[in-house]
C-alpha cells in the first residue's frame, strides 16, 4: 500500500514512517525538506499519485494565533483537494485531546479548524487526538517561565511518549477509516505542576515550579478535566519514568 506521511520528517512523522516501512509499505515522507509543501502546493500532486492513505502529521512553524490558523487552514484545504484528485481512501490527522476545551488559545482554534475541514471533506477519515507528548514538557515549562520560576496549574495531565503515538498512528493507518475522532493517552495521570517539576529536576534545571490555579496554559484557562481524555482512549505503554530513563535530554 502507498502511504504518504505529510510532516514525515517531524517528531511523530519520522517514527511513523519507520514503523510503516518496516511493514513493507511504500511510504513517502513528505515535507518541505523532501520537496513537498502543503502551503505552496509544491510536489503535492506528485507525492499523492497512487496513494491510498495520507497521514497528516505536519505542524505549523509558528504557534502565534494568526499564523497557526493560516497554516492549518491553507495546508488542510490544499491537502484535502489534492487527495480528492488522487482518490485517497483514508485521511488520518493528529490533533490534541481537549482541543474544543482550549479555545481561548489560537493554536487550538486552528486545530479545530483543521478537524472541521477534514470532517467536511467527504474523504473517509480518522482524527486521532493525543494528550501532550512527553517530549513537549520542555515547551510547556518554557511557556510558563517568568524569571526563574515556572508558573503552572495543577490540572491533570496524562502525557504520552512519541513512540506510543507513532505506534497508534501506524495502527490506525493500516485499519479502516473510523469516520470519527479517537483518542490516545499516556498510561499515568499527574498534576501538571508536579510532572514539570519532576522533569526539570531530572534535567538538572534549577527553575522552581510555582503552583498557580490561575496560570494559563498557552493562554487557556485549565480545570482538572481540560487536558485529559474522557473518551475511552487507547493507552500508551511507556511510563514517564521509563521515558526519562531512555530519552537523552538537553
Ligand atoms: N506537542 C504535543 O504535545 C502534541 C499533542 C497532540 C497532538 N500534537 C500534534 O502532532 C502533530 C505533529 O507534531 P510534531 O511535534 O511531530 O511536529 P514537528 O516535529 O514540529 O514536525 C512538523 C513537521 O511538519 C512539517 N511541515 C512544516 N511545514 C510544512 C508544510 N508547509 N508542508 C508540509 N509539511 C510541513 C515539517 O517539515 P520540515 O521538517 O521539512 O520542516 C515537519 O516534518 C501536530 O499537528 C500537533 O498539533 C502535538
């Protein structure tokens, strides 16, 4: 089967490409670095010719409100139009658990717009919403940093390792379209503030975590249920401790 992975050079994309190639599928890792650009359209129709499955794992180079919206809308429109011409039978995209609960933030408005375009496209699809990647904890810490303190809510979080995300995406790509949204999540639940404190300590980072119920998550207010799945998620196997042990950091 020919499978095109848009964003196939990224964190999740490259791991997904590896998994599918090991199962002997013809896999195209499509991204600007390999000559395929969903914004300009460069190389898109050539990459999609003969493809049965397209997995969209691209991310916006900017998380700023307007840029993220422009990216996901333009990329989504161009990609879905090219898939119609190519006769693609299954479109898969990776989104975020709680996207609809985090609409104070422009990036999540853009992810919801991406999901809407897929649902309205008429192409059979599976949207996979994931909780935060363990690899994203550094980004969360950065976003909450003021001076030498990291301001974070104590809302629940259930992070997932990128290897578990790629396993799930590869499985979805080889199955039938759900024409629905499914969710994936890590195996353990933590308080966000405690998790980031553990992460910082493990990297020898001396910033202290200040628990602040009012602290925004990339501009969005959190409650205990904002970031965790309430939709019978598929659970990853890799625990936070295992990930810490096996992942080289900074
Ligand atoms: N971070 C999280 O915790 C989290 C949680 C749930 C879901 N997600 C979602 O997961 C997805 C993948 O994230 P990631 O961290 O794996 O991304 P990433 O490592 O930043 O990779 C982004 C990929 O997008 C590609 N790309 C950028 N502009 C493109 C364009 N114009 N046309 C085609 N490809 C383009 C990049 O290609 P080049 O290498 O060529 O630039 C790269 O391959 C995102 O959609 C994100 O919303 C993230």
